């Protein structure tokens, strides 16, 4: 791991103020306000104990719930401080705010080894938008920054990215380090054979993960609600089971690539790509009419059918016994197992059999030392813990659903990129308010770098724009909602990758974008329109590129933007050349 970790700073922490960002967004009992599950809090205890033993003066920051930038009494973090006091075996004092003179006074009063928790960071709307002033106020509480909130690593917030502009060193906590090392091992050096089980429901989120895992695995099982789009793409009738119609073409393309990449590797199956062979189904209308009533749902007639025989009136709610047996064979065979997402609608007990059976396998039947098992995803983690199974038997149960998925999809995590490298990075100057059109080309990437180097970023408001151009025919004809949905699905994955790359480059400078927007149409017109809408102070763009919005001849789009923009335009191209309008700087 190339990033600095808190363990590297052991000898320098005594007496220093360490701001520790944790993910304390734990479930609570409705109407009571008590913590229902302290799993996430238990995971950060090793980092806090390490800091206590090192003699640090510890300031804990977290969020809880969605208070919407306002002080909401039920979401005060007192119960979290109380639970951490119990877990640590020592008092965790609680401040009534997270910034300001009174909080600074409480921090100054801390003695080595003492712990203070500040108030819910999301009581300030500035937290989620990475406001520079708020980040600086948090930084005033610290000499050292420690991020142990892996569940938020995919987001750029004041307490995860912005604060690193002002506090160095910025190190990963022990939980963050463990999460990254486990995921890195899965991607770069898994024990073979390697089985990946990807399930759940959000295909737009899971497809990049499938793409990135494809060349690394020996078997890839696709289950849960995800599988029905792929089954439909293969010509199966899936009844009333959920299908992402806008993603059918992408699913067909993935199946072709999987057949080519995985080929015929069949000790158990004729191909490395595996789908459920049977399902538990119920009548779709009867399930809808149950309206979530557990007694009515339990009384619904259930049938097991083959994957190719789902009736038109039915919806699949769980995998069947044949699929469970197949999965157990695969789990027995594999040395590395990555599992994301539940295999059925586990929230309703009658449909939880598949998820429960495999969870029992990984927690009760597998010696921990024999296999590397990594499980991630909020729904799946919640299911396993709700089943009351011994989760300590799992090699690694991740605390970060979306962060883990983005990492496994090959996307940089802004809060990780923002941490110090083992060698201290240089501190560049930064911009104020800019619009950056991005397309993944070298020139567009260079534009992001130039912005951070040339302008002051203390009050930056950065907007990323990706424009997928339409053909002349498409621009001149009516585009139906269905066609627009297909278009967005086709370009969404590319846009997400490009945004992730740009955000990673910004995070290296301690910055984050405030908006990422995708549009279709004429690139220059969309750039100019958005620049007017956000009152941009600067447009920073690559002068040309191989694909995307700059695929035209050099000067086409950029010339139009230069001629009509109401703000300065910074043009960048490889090699190191800048063209500047309106006297922004010397060419």
C-alpha cells in the first residue's frame, strides 16, 4: 500500500491532536434513538486504542443519518460517544458542536490518551459540498489527520478530502488500511481458484465491477436481481422479474466478452460464467397486494421452477435448491471467494433461504485459514448479521459497500487519493470556481492538472461536464424517452470512469468536484450553456482529444467556446502548451 498509514507515525503522535474521521452511521432502533447494531463502531476500536496507547489527543468526527444540514436533536452523536466509551473502556467526552471556539477549547484541554467526539458533521451542509471554510475549521482542531471511514472513501467531503488541504500528515487508519489491503489482494494476487459471486439489484453500479473482475476470476456467478437482465439478453423469459431494459445491449456485449475471456474452463461447468439454474417464484400480483405484510407474504404459494421456465405471471424471489447445491460446490472448490449482494429478497424471511444457506457456509463450514473470503455490500452485510451468524469467521466483512464496489471496478477513491503518500507530496496552488469539460483524453486530463497548478483553490467550486455528441441525424430528429434512456445507459459507464479519473486527479491536490454532469448534444453549445448557468469564472478544457467531446479537428469546439464564452477560457494540449483568453495569464 503506497499511502501513509497511522502505524507509520507511531513515534510522532504523543501529545499531538489527531482528528479521526470514522463512519459512525450505524442503524438505530425506531422511536428509541438507541444504537441497534454497533458493528461499524467495533471496527474502529483498534485504531482508537492504537492512538490512545501512542499518547495522542484524539478528536473523533462522524456523521449520523441525514439531518440535511440542520441541527436535528434525534441525530446528535451522544449515543455513539456513549457506545465508544463502553467499547474502549474509558470516557469519550462529547462536544455540542463540531467547529468553533468552544470546541477548540475542549480540544486544547485534552490530555494525552484522552478522547473527544465532536457533534454530527452533517449538521453543517458545508460537509457534503466540501466547503473550504468548513474544512479549514475542522483542520484547526488537528495536528494530524487520520481517515478510518472506508465507507465514505468514494465521496469527496470536507472531513474526508477538504481537510487534507490544511492538515499534513494525512494517514489511513487501521481499518482503512485493512480494507484496502484485502481488496488489493483480491484484485492483484488472489489465491487460485478465484470465485466471484456478484448479486444484488443495481446493475448500473455492478456492471463496472463485473467488467473489472472478468479477466481476474476463474468463475463468475451472477445472481440476485442482476441476473434477469442477463438471462433476458440470452433469450430467456423471466416473467415479472426485474429487467433493466436500457442495459440489455450492454448485457449482450458483456456476455460476448465473458465467453471470449473465460472460455471453456469447465471442471464443474462448461463455462466460467455461471447463472442460477432454478428459482423460487411467487405470483407477482399477489406479492404486490401483500404490501409488505409479513404474514401475507409467508402465506403466498411458492414454487421452484427452472431458470428457463419462469411463468409470465410470476416473479423470482430467491434461488432454488439446485442453485444452492451448485454454489456450495463452487465455494468448496474455490480458494478465494468474493461475494457481493444478497441472492434473493432476504428482507422477507420466506425468501431468504439462498442467502442464508451460503452465509451459513462461509461462517460455519469453512476454516478461516483455508480460504480468503471477502464479503461486501451494505444489504448483504446487514443480512448476515441479522441472521445471527458468527461473522468473526469471515476473513473480511467490509464496512464499505459503494466504496468497495468502486475500488473493485477500478475507480480511484477520492478520500484515499487525498491521503499523504509515504513520501510527503508537494502542496500546489489551486483554483477558485471552474467548469472542466472532460472526455478521458490526455488533453482533458492535463486541463485538470493545470487548473490545480495555476489557480487558487481555497474557495473552489468545480464542475465536471461530460458531453456525448449526437450525430447530425440524431440532432435533427425527435429523440423518444426510450431512446434517450438507452443513450444514457450506453454512455453512463464511460462517464462514470471519466469522472472518477478526474476526481482522483483533483483529490491528489486536496480538491474535489462539486458536480458531475452528463449531457448530450453539441459539445460547444453544452459547455457554453452550462458555463452561463453556473456563472463560471473559468472554463478549463483540452484543446483536442481522441474521443468524446474533443474528437473533432483541433479548434472546432475550442474555437467556438473561445469566441462565445463570457468568462476566461484556459486551453491545454499535450505537450505543455496553454492558450489563454481574456488576459488570464501569459501564453
